[in-house]
């Protein structure tokens, strides 16, 4: 599996978890993702990318334990990744 394919797979897993579970905090999302694949470092890298692209958004102030959710743009990208 190429590096890009692995990144896409991890992005798909993260977005799918957010879509299925709705709102979820980052720590719980990390735990769910680790069950599927990846390492904490890979998770952080992909998760930051998803936030920068506007596919995932935080529902509270920065540095809080507020949950995240998938955005409409994230749902569209998830469909493309499937």
C-alpha cells in the first residue's frame, strides 16, 4: 500500500467514525481509530489535515475538550474516498 493510499484509508476511517457517532472528542476518536489502523502520530497528522481542509470542525473553544463533528464538505469527501 502506498503512503497516499494509507493516508486516504486513515482519513476515511476518521471521517466514517465522525459520521456514524456524530459528535465525539478527539481522545475517543483516536482510540476508535487506533483499533482500525495507524499510530497516534499518523492520526494527529491526518486529523490536523482534515481540520485545515474544513472537513472536521470543533464544537467548542480552542484547547477545550469539546467534541468534533464531520462537516458537509467532509461528508462529500468521505463519499469520494469510499
